[in-house]
C-alpha cells in the first residue's frame, strides 16, 4: 500500500493546484450560502427547502468534481510524461491506477468536507442546534462520489479526458434516474431485442439513487440499518469492480 499512498498524496497536491477544483468548490459554497435567501417561505418550509437545495448542490458538485479530476488524472500524467519515472520504479500499473483513484477521491472528500461544514453551520443557524443526520447523509454522498470517481478513472484509461468526462457524466445521470425512469421503462417494454438491450444497459449502469438518502435530513425519515449496510457494501464492491476493469486495461496498455 505504500506506493499507492505515495501516488495518492502526489495526486492530491496536483489536484489542489487545479483551477477547476477551486472554482467548483467556490461555486457550490456560493450556492449553499445563497440558499439562505429563502425568506419568502414560512419557517418550516424554508428549512426543508434549504436542506433539499443544499444537499442537491453538494451531491451534484461532488459528482462533477469527481468527473473533472478523475477523467484527467491519468491522461495528464501520460501527456506530461510524468508517468514514466513512476512506472520505471517498482510500482505496478494497478498500484498506479489505485493511487490516482485514491488521490482523486480524497481530494473530492476534502471539498465535500468544506461544503458539509458550511451546510452544518447554516443548519445550526436556522434550527438553533446541530442535525446529526447530516453526517450520515454526507457519508453516503461520499460513497456516491467514490463510485463516480471510479467510473471516471476507468473511462480515462479508454478515452481522452473530454470523452471520458462526457461518458462519465452520462453514467452519472443514468445512474441517478435508473430506478425511477429506466426501471419503469423496462417493466413496460414487451419482450424482444429492445427489452434485452435495455435490460443489459439497466444492469450495467450503477445505481446511484440508493446513495441519495437526503430524505433522512430533509423529512426526518428513518432508513433501516440493514438497507444502509447493503448500500455501503454495494458502493464499495461497485467501486472496486469498476476500478479493477480500468487497472486491468491500463496494465495491458502501451503508454
């Protein structure tokens, strides 16, 4: 794990210098602060809309950060030729991909931590006390980001940064509406090649809806612990499998 961690630390420093990281973080923070201008609503409605809007911004912002950083990490090293002295050392290709992924994920987590801290302060100011369910919701937001970052890292091995970004964003959108839209569409389709194709697509796209548990924060809903454990396991396994595909492909690829 030592080579993986060394590459991850270098990736964090590299990502921290990218303008896209600072711009997106500042933009989401501005949305969070701007959401306090909901004074036209009554107090009960205002706090619910504040939580809903802020969590939507955090989830979307984290995903966009993961896409932007994950899809450009490995191609950037190849283009700048900084990858050659790395792989010339006793570091396997899989360790390199894992290190780039871990560095990207931790960078996004730092950004999400800042967003979550500002969000927590806003909740404290509006409600007069902390809402500890925010920690649980943020944990599963990080799980969603972990899956998106794995997809972006893997896509960057197969395509250019621009193409990888577009494809990963399409996966993010499809995964976010998988159950509600594609699931219903699949259930209404008749048998045949179209339904088979849709079924394959449906099962290949990761289910990102399951990580969005903001109803716990917004509506104070109770989610069963067994469900949370299943989603946690799903996020870890899905990220690992997607990353393994990218690492396997990169191991056989000429750079």
